[in-house]
């Protein structure tokens, strides 16, 4: 704390990302990164990139990338927004679309950045409890709110909503913006991007970090009605006119153009998830149904915290949340098959 801080700094409870310890080499199964490298087309885009172009500012509208994303999702460029990671896109959405007189709504177990944004932008919020199975019931989201944001699949649970439930949520809340945060959608859920044209209150947010294997690139996107996208643009251009650099745009376009590699990695992670889930269940874990690139589990006899610490000592990082309702659960990224096998071997030793 400093006497020079603004008042809001004292009041913030900042987001805490997954730990990135530097003391040794770990098997990192705690931050939901891809175990696979980006598409070879991305490597080629980097090799072909003219370094001399870095002396110029990038296109502030990221026009080529926006056009590529619009074509990929069957939308028009005015329905697409890009930013420096989906976290930045979400931050702009909170400021542009959710500062309303009524509280916004999101699940009580959800992405922990949401309440941080609310604190930063002075947005009132109410959480809506997941049911006993950690599922979202869209009927619990009553009209009269200042907006709704839901991750689909949810994080950290990995449980997804069907597209019909999202339609009901949109129709029931016609006077509110509904943001569907689809960071993990490619691993087993159906994207709501196909609903954008028919619902002017829908904003869908995605990232290149997970299924595109580009977490180090920091690139996110939003899809919605032109008026919603214009609101994001107005905030962006009042904050940072050049959020997406030239290298990032070139790599992202290359990734979008290599659908075969995207499918190969996506399917491999889904297959590894099934094997990991089955193996964890055989070790006495309750494994919640996952449509993401991670699994959410709890053990019948061992505390999540003790397992997390034992595995960290063994050189394997998982995500432990010391929070109500989930303080006996662990989130495990689906790594490569050798990484998953190392985890299972360590758990066999610890549990026995």
C-alpha cells in the first residue's frame, strides 16, 4: 500500500493467475495450455514475416484478421472484434456493455476474473448458484438484470450448456446483453456464434490460446451485433488503438487457414481427456463431465489441497482453488499422453 495509490487500487482484489514457478521444471497441468505446438503454418508465417514491417504501427482495425475470422464463422467483418487476449476483450465488454443500474449476473463458480472486472469498473453483480452437480440452470437468470456473462463450457468445472439453453437464456433476457465466454468451446460444446445474426443482445468471446495452441500470442475475439462491436471499438480506441500486433495477426490468420492441424490437435486432446477421466475414476476420483481441455475432480478419501501439494512436490502442477464449494476439487489440464501418464503414475504412488 502506498500513499500515492489511487483510492480504487486499495480496494481491488486482483485476479491471481495459475502459478508459474521457476525453481524447477514442472509438468504443467494447471493453466489449461495446449500440450501441442502451434500449426506448422504459424511457424512458416513467422519465417516469412518481414522484420522491417515492425517499424510501422499495425493496422488499428486488424482488417485482414477480422475478415478471416468473419469468413471462418460465417459472419461479416462489422460483427467481429479482436483484442490482446480474450481477457482484454472481456474487460472492454464489461466497460462498454455491463455498466448498468441493475446488477449483472454470473455463476457463483465461474471464471474468477469476472468479479475483478466488476471491482475495477464499479459494476454491481450478483452470483447465481450452480446446482448440486455444478451445472448452470438458465432458468435461474431472471430478467431485470444489468447483463449476464456465462462461460460455456464453464470454468473451472468444464461442464457445458446445450445451444438450446443459450437460446432460452437470450429470449428470456431480451433487454440485457448476454455474453457467452467460449474459451474452451472447441473441445466439446457447440458455439453460440451461429446465433449472433438473430440475437442483437448476444456477444460471444473466444480465444486463440487453447484450441489454437497460441497462449503465448495473446489474441482474443468477440462476435456480435454491429452495435455491440461498435461499443467495443469505442472503448478500445479510447484505451489502446493498436492492441493486436502485426506478428500476432499473421500467425492467427495462418492458424485459421490450417483446419486440418486444428482438428488433429482438438481430437487428440478429446481422446486424451477420455482416457484420463476413465483412469482417474478408477483411482477413486469423482470426475465431472468435461467439454473442455481440462477435467474437474475430487477424491472420496483425500483432500484436494494435500493431493495438490504432494503432486507439486513430485514436480506436477495442478490448479487448486481455496474457495467455497470447490475447496476439495482439483482442475487438471489435459496434457500430452506422456504427461497424463506421469500424473497417473504419481497419483498411484501417492494414493497407495
